[in-house]
C-alpha cells in the first residue's frame, strides 16, 4: 500500500489524509489550527487522535468531513474518503457524508432536538440515508437500529423525547443515527467524554463490537489516553496543530518518546494489565486490549 500516490485503488483504505492544513479566520487574525497532518484508516481499524484541549483535534475531524464554515476556514492538502477526493468539490463530500462516513458528535443533548421524539429523529436519518421508506418500514428499521445499539424495549423508546433518556442511552441513539446510513467509516469526536466511566466503557465496547461485526473504520477523537489505549490500533498525539508522535497503540502507551505524551500518560489514573489473548479473533487488531464489558 503506497500513500505516495494520488490514485490509490486499495479498497480497504477508507480514509487518507496527507499534509492537511487548516487556517481559521478569527477575530484575532488567522490561526493555523492544523499544520501538516497525515494519517490513514483502513477497514476495521481504529485510529485515535489524542491531545490537550485546543490542540486541533476537532478542527482536524471537521476539516476532513468538510464541516467547517467555508468563510471561516481554509482547508488544504489531500483528503480521500473511500477513494474520493473530498477537498476537490462540495459535491464530492456530499456523496460520502451521511453515506460512506458518519459523525458521532460529542454532546447528545445539543446534537438532538429536545422537542422531537427519538423515533422522529432516527426516522429522519433513515429516510435521508434512503435505507427505508414508508412509515412501517422506517419504524421497523429504527427498532432494529436501537436493538443493535442494545437499547432495551426499542419500540417504547422511539416515542420518548431526549430528556426522558439517560446520557448513555442518548449516546447510543446518536450511534444508531450514525449507523442508519450503514457507514464504512465513523468519526467519533469525544463520544464518551460527557459520560461516567461505567457508561463510557459500555459505549466503547459497543463501538468495538460494531466494528468487529461490520469492519467499520473508526476515527476516534479523545483527550483521554485511557480511552485511546482501549480502542486504538494507532495513536496520533496532537499538540498545537501538529502530530508530535504517532505509532501503534503499544508503542505510544509503553514507550512514549515525547514528554508531552508522557504527560498525557501520567494523567491516566490506573492502567490495568494488557489482555494478551483477545477472545475476539475476528478483529483486525492484535494489539489492543478489549474494553471492559458492562
Ligand atoms: N470558532 C473558532 N474561532 C476561533 N478559534 C477557534 C475556533 N474553533 C477552534 N479555534 C481554535 O483552533 C484551535 C484548535 O481547536 P479545536 O477545537 O480543534 O481543539 P480540540 O483539540 O478539539 O480541543 P478540545 O479538546 O477542547 O475539544 C484552538 O486554538 C482554538 O482556539
Ligand atoms: Mg474538540
């Protein structure tokens, strides 16, 4: 696999980012929020960008998905999603966003409308994805999606409004909405940072399970090296818009070269033993431990 060519034909390569540069027009002038970032994600892989607040993680994710306002951000470099050059034109990114690639946003309470039922919002995602049409078919698909994210009594939950569900259940709804389009690649921007640790472990476990079942590629954004350690194949450590260190999860966690990474490691309260014999051989990763099942 060569990343040096523009004409990749590797069908397993879901995301290729090369020399990504993002300038933001702020009231204090131009900020180079992302400065020459390169990475790739193949089918079934989880790649994590980790770094302190303001290091440019979300800007990278939003830039890759072309979700930054055009009048505020200048994005350059090379970004291919499932082989399609998404920086080339607005129509190119519309072909893949909400189809081949889906975003799991950080905060369920702001991502979901408080005045519309779960069923209405999930149904809209299903219709947009073209996965089903007609009321009965859409409801059946919504129930199946909620089952897949392990929400109990899905038919009853569809009638509820966001404030009637817990944070963990809402995060599962957001994952179900992301799954509605049967994406090949999921971008998850701090998907568990608003949740307490046991709920967080359940959500991470769910993402890994879905990945193993479907071979989804996952771009995970987090500031938590404990989370990164559980889910990642590769980790890129970001600081002030650049990757200061990149490598396989074990390399970064066990032999961090940069003092900055060592500092992030020191912030993880306890690290349990590595699981040396993963019980899920279907995963493409042989390096990462399993998330705790709760
Ligand atoms: N709308 C904006 N206006 C001005 N500056 C911004 C804006 N959005 C981001 N920035 C700047 O871009 C840089 C990167 O921000 P970004 O949100 O990508 O960081 P992050 O790593 O996702 O942080 P966090 O962990 O807090 O989510 C920061 O210096 C931030 O101040
Ligand atoms: Mg962010």
